[in-house]
C-alpha cells in the first residue's frame, strides 16, 4: 500500500494541470501582495483631514448659532445644534490624540464616536453615514453601515486595553493577519475550494490512462480510494503555501499583526433589539475555526468528486457536482431569507467561512442558527455519507476502478 501511496503522490504533484493550479495561485498571491493590498482603501480609516473638516464645519455652524434664540428656527436647525454640540467633542478628542501621536487615546475616543454616531444616525433622515456606504447595494446601505459602525465600535473597545503597541496599519486593518481575515470574509474560501476541485477532478479518471501499471498494485479498490482521499487532502492543504507567501510579503510592507488582534463577532440580538451586540474573539481563534471549517469542506469536496468519478467516469460531471457544492448557496442567498427558511440546516450555507465564524451571515440572513460548530457537524456528516457510499459502490464489480 505504501508503494501505491508513493505512486499516487508522485502523479498528483507531477500532473501538469495541478502544477498550473499551484503556479496560477502563486502568481495571484504575489500580484495581490504587491498591487492590490497596498491599494486597499477602507471606508473606515484614520483620516485626520476628514475628521478635521467635519469638526471645523460643525464648529463653524455652532459658532454662528451661539447666542441665537433657537425657538425662532426650524426644528431641524435645533436638532442639528443639539447633535453637533453632542458629537463634536468626540471628534475633537480624536484630533487631539492624533496630534499627540497617542493611538491608545485615539482608540478610546473613536470607540465612543462610533457608538454614539451610530445610535443617532441609524434610521435618521437628518443624518447620514459615510457616503461610500451608499455606492453599492443602495437598498440596504444603511443596514450595512449600521453593522460596520457597531463592528468598529467593538474593535476599538478592544484596542483601548490591548498589550501590544497600536499602529495606523492595525487600526486600518492592513496588517498581514487582518488582510487574511478580510480575505476569509471575502473570496478566499471560494478560491481555495475551486483550486481543490481542479486539483482532484481527475484523481480517479486519470487511472484509465495507465491501467496496466495500476494492476501491478494488488490492493482493493476501497484502499485505493482511501489513498486518493488522503493525497487529495494533502495537496489541497498545500494550497495555503502560495497564500502564506503573499501574506509574508504584505507583512513586510504593513506589519504582520499578532494572534491577539480582536475580531468582532456579531450577536443576533442586534436584529431583534435594533442595537449593537458584538463580542470579539482573538485573531488566532478566528483563523483556527475558519481553517477547520475549510479543511472539512475539502474532505466533502474530494469525497463528492470520488463518488461522481465512480458513478459517471466523466471529469466534466465531476466539475458540475463540485461547482454545485461550492456555489449551491447562491440559489437561495438573499437578505433575510433565514426568517423564512432554515438555511442553517443546509451544508452549502457554510462555504463563506469567515462570514460564518464572525456571524455576519446571521445578520445577512436574519437568523440566529448559523454557527460554525453546526456547520462542522453537517459537513462531517455529509463527508461520512459520501465516503461510505463511495466505498460501498466500489465493492461492486460494475463500478470497479480498473476494468
């Protein structure tokens, strides 16, 4: 069996298609590190000029109203005076902290600024969030901004008592680990799973090209399949090497961050009570839970490819089956769908691992049921069922790997 493992391992890593997948992913990671990461422009950033402009504009308005009888003005003017008089001191404290270069003091002032600004802005026709929130998905822009402000509030609440030195790169989430966090909440899970599918799509069907060699390994089909699962999983895990290379490059540019950085985790009560309820976990815990969920997804995907290969023996059908698993969520994804459907019971709901672990999907789907631990159970059950079916079917002479 060891000889067959070595044979499969060598074939996997000398396959021209697989080499191309690794090369393409490496190029993408390096391109991202040198071009896209430095160009990252967060909506919420440490922008002294923006804060100062807002502060001075409001201060000028307040000065113009000083000594005036507010009862003579429209109620919106009175409201503006009260709000600006309440919020401007927070901006002033932020500016003073930046002038002093004290980022911990800035974190304390910014924490309060996000909290009170959000409370008075959400569902208020007289105040608005940063205009950049309204560029996409305009219908739900206010909800996204509300979520983002409470998330920032939780980050800064943690920053004010951390043991490490704060930097502008940490506050703007530009460090290597924070970049990885953003990617795990974005396209990276899809990229890794698509690459896994491409690596393993022919892991069974390729045997038809050299049956005489394989007949020289006198082992049962179920053992062959077990080896293929293991080799496919090892190859898929190694997809992280190009990603790590890209992160190292980003780390030298903007800092690596550390595993104690806070990652806000949403509480479903926010929907019910219309007020923020976030807690946070450490970056290390967030990454561990994301990687664990992705690893189980790899097993599910490889198992599905093996089963499809035995039943249909067509690589194109393997691609279709894999794509349905990866993108199956797209058939029912919509904001608030969790209120009507039990989407937490569908294994395909757990592909976007970063959004699952941070519970953003609970906010988007309007459900409290989505949890990475439940996702692990569903995916492990799915993988077990697929593997058992594959092994049982492989015992039939009709579906022998080599005929």
